[in-house]
C-alpha cells in the first residue's frame, strides 16, 4: 500500500501505513499554522482490502465540532465522489472503506483542481466570456476574471476565498454554465448588467491544499479593510478592479463546515446599512427562496448588531465601500439536512444546480439595484 498527497490540492502526512486496519495520518496545517481541516490523498495497492484510516490530529482542526456528522468522500477516478462511513471519536476522524480498485482517492469534500479551474475559464472564453488577469498571486499564478454582459450595472461574484471550500467553485461551474448557454433569463440579465466573475480568489491555497489561507498564511476574507501586496495581493487586485468598475452588487460564495444548510449572510451590521439596503437584502433573500430549491432562512449565522460588523470581511467591506447590496452564500460540507442524500451528501452536482438557479435570483433583483 502507498499513500500520497503530492499533487494539486493534496493534503495529508503519513504516520503509519503498514497495517490496512490501522492507517495513521495527520492533516498538514496551512502556511502560518493557524488553520487545518482540508484533506485529500490517494491510496494505491489496496484493492479489496478493508481499510481503516485514522486522522490522528482531527481534534486539533480549525473546526473540530464540524467532524460530528461529517462523511468523507471517496472516488476511484477523481470525478465521481461518494460518501464513505466516517466517525469522529477521541479526537480522531476515522474512515472505513474497501477500495474496489488499485487506485482510490479520499477527501473532505469533492476536490476542485487548478487544472479544472483553467478548463472552466477556457470553456467560458470559448463561449464568449472576456477573460483577463487581475494580478499574480504570491506563487505567480494568474488571478482570473471573467466578464459577461455589457449592461450598465456592475455585478461582482467571487468564490473560493477559502480554498478548501471547493463547493464554491463547483457552484461557479453551474453559474457560468447557465450564463453562457442560450437562456432567456440569462440574456435579460446580461443586457442589464456587466458581470465580473472571479471563480477562484485563492489559487495558491487551492494548489497547496490549504483550508483557509493563501501562500502567505493570510485568510483572504479578513483582508478587505487594507490589503497589502505582500500579504493579500489577491484582494488588493480585486479591490482595484472594483474601484475601476464600481459595484452595484456583490455575492461572495463559500462553504460552511458545521451547518448542514444553504443560507445567506448579509451586511446588516455595517455602519451605513440604510433602509434602502435593508429592502434590497430582504428582496434578494426572498428571490433566492423562490428560485433555489435547497435554500432556507431558518438556520444560518447570527445577524450583526448595527455598527458591529467585521469590516475586514468581503461582504461588509464591499457593501460599505460602494453603498451596494452585498451578501455571502454558504453551502454545506456535509449535506442539506432538509433534503439529505445518503450516497452523495451535498455534492458537486447540487452545487452546480444551485449556481445555475442563482441566475434567476440575481436577474430578479437587478432592476432594483440602483438607489432611488
């Protein structure tokens, strides 16, 4: 048996792998050591052997409570991922599975590689998206922006500030796919607005197998107040492009480790949360409820008190800076508890479907975005 994570997005350290019934592993922390939770590794030469994988340092992860109710995913081809028996006990995450072939992959959630990212961008360009590079990351990777539409409203949609939240870029596949297909709603939206889409805000963390940080160890969603070129060039580049275009709407797409629901988190706590922004926030929430089948409003984060928002976060910083509607979308790592799928859980397909459905919600709210 051989276990490796030396590939795009991989993360695991092997402690002991001689006994298939007692495979001991450790998650490698992000640069900076503050965060760890993402894992993704390959197993070879274990066909038909019942395996028990023990992630010894799961209790030291960024969100240890999230392991309760988590089911890891497995794949034999890196494309189709199914849930496997997983339990959390005594600070260890324990996966049990019998690989059916000589090559099997295991991960926290279905991975989204940089290779797939480049294919997504190329396909969008082939279908008419205008693609440019907003800047380079610390590892020298391009930060891609796609622009679709030519209307006067400026809509920004960002994903994967936290690289381990791969469901965010699966969401982007569905969203971009809908916008670049013949579709009456999409056509209407693109006539009203110019969409600026950044499918992956954190290419370095994605390739390195991080949960939340970039190559400098920065959590990009805590860098929006005053990003520097040395610590958060990704945020700095996006803010410069936002300043150049203006912003009428911003959606920041994420995943949540603990809550098994799809929900929004708004900008209610910013200093300049006006009645107009209150009305837009409520209207957009209702539009998403009407158009996105897995969305709900009963469960989510608490609402910040007036003036108490964390202004280093994207949604709050953008809403305040541009006096616009801004919100964060969260999807689960686990499953949608209101509509569970025992085999796949929350999955790439459901993320893609949710992304496609968001086109309807954004199209519905767009006519209301200009302040009176």
